[in-house]
C-alpha cells in the first residue's frame, strides 16, 4: 500500500539530475532536460506524481533534499505532512564570518595518517598513497577524478579531522585540473598556469 506521494514540479526543475543519481528506479531526466517520475501520473501540466511505500521513503526524501530548486516534494498521504523537514523559505539570522587561518596555531596532524598525491596525465589517473599514523604505506588509491578518490577515502575512514578532509579535497581537485590541463602539479604548491 502506497503511503507517500512524491511530486515533481517540472516548471521548477532545471534538470540537475541528482534525483536520478540517487533514485534511478523512480526518477529520470527526460529528453526535455526535466525530471520525470517513472510510472508517475500528471497532476497538471507542470506536476507529476508517484505513490511510494515506506521502503522508498528514505531515498525519495534524499532525492528531494538534493534538488537545487526544490522541485521535488514528498508528502505523507494520511496526514498531508511534508516529509522533507526543511524550511528553505524561512529567513533566519545570517552570520557574517570573516575567514582566517593561522597554520602555526591551528594545524594539527590527522591521527589517521597522511596522503601523497600524484597525477599521471598520460594514463588519465591520479594515484594517492595513504600512510598510517606510524608513517607506513597502508593503502594505494587510484581514480580518474578528484571526487571518486575523495569519496573513497572518506568511505574507508582514512581521515578523521575535517580540516584534513578539506585540504585533501582541495589538493585532489588541483591534481585533477593539473592532469586535465597538463600542468605541473606539486602537492601543497599553487598551480602555475
């Protein structure tokens, strides 16, 4: 028995496709570049609806939350309650936080270890070496782009400090750019164009 209704407002949709990536069994970006619901029915000229059960609720909510234009909604049919538990239209006080960083005072070694990064443009891969806290080579990670390597490292639990994860993402992105543009890459140095 379907307990929830997923709706896509195709007028709001920009075709980012995150919904399809998260829940391909329900969402598809069609030839017009707009999200559709597989097996969905038209509510009106702009909105498509699909009934889903409890087993698809978590994925439906996640697909809706990643939509950059809030074109997807998920509603409990019995209560009419919006299942997203977000309030993007509600205004709150915005903090203005100037960025600053003092590496001499704030830098800390990640207790999990560290990484060396090297792009190989001729092969189209980036190779990362992970050294544990005892400075022993413990893992080799290879991928074609920064995102897949970064996500793999996080999934494997090889970083424990948020600043180390941010640093790693930045360095991997630089390595990917250097590889694609055939620039010289030196870890921790700025890219020279």
